[in-house]
C-alpha cells in the first residue's frame, strides 16, 4: 500500500530545498558562462579546467580533480578534448611514473588569455545581479557547504576581490 505525499509537501520542498536552489542556480550560471565563452570555443567547465591547470608548476591530475570536485575518471575524460585541441599536454611525472602532470601549451595560454576578459565581464554581470548578498559572503557560504577550503598552494598570495582593471556600471570585477 503506497502512501501519497500531499502536493503541499512538494511545494514546501520546492521552496525550501537548498540543494534544489543551488542546483538551479548552478545550471543557470553555467549557461550564462557557456554563452559568454562559446565564441572562443570553450565551455565554462573547460575554462575552469584550464584555469586549474594554470600553475607555476604542472599539477598532477589528483589535485586538479580535487580542486574541481571531480573524480579522476571524469577529469581524465574532460581533459581529452583539450589535449586533442592542443591546449594542454599530459605527461608522465619523472619523479613518480604512475602520476600524470598537466601543462598548458602556448595555444592553451593564448586561449586562456583571450577568455579571461570574457569571463571577467560575465562574472561582473553575475555579481552585479546579486540582490541581498555580497559576493564574498556567497563564496564563503558556498565553501562552507562544500566542506572545503581552497588549497594553500592556490591561495598563497592574497588575491584582491575586486579588480580596478575592468569596470562595468561602477561594479568592480572580482578575480
């Protein structure tokens, strides 16, 4: 015998579920950034992946997967089109033959440099659309929900939350 859940409960979950609201916002944001980056032939996921690889020393797959909250298998699959396009190289770590290192190619650096102003513009538009929450507060709360802090290696030098280089309607663009 099945027990029916009243429609009012469906409305309660629709209106209160943080997971649903975050998923919806994430999909909407992903579409906005995909649209912005499409002229460059990039998705927002590829942009994030290229940025995650952009480090002083080539990172191994594990730390990049951790940063992007992806499992290694999914990351490996996401890397293949970037490697085929000549944007990254995947090489064996000389110190640990089991480990693979990721490196941006010159073409990858050039594309990332072209994509950065597009991302900054889209990002400024998104931040400007926040009504009742400061973007830094949102970032802090999302980090708390994800249960992780950013890697000290990536956060070694403080990065300003606003950039005077790009201004849109008096709104600074966060890096």
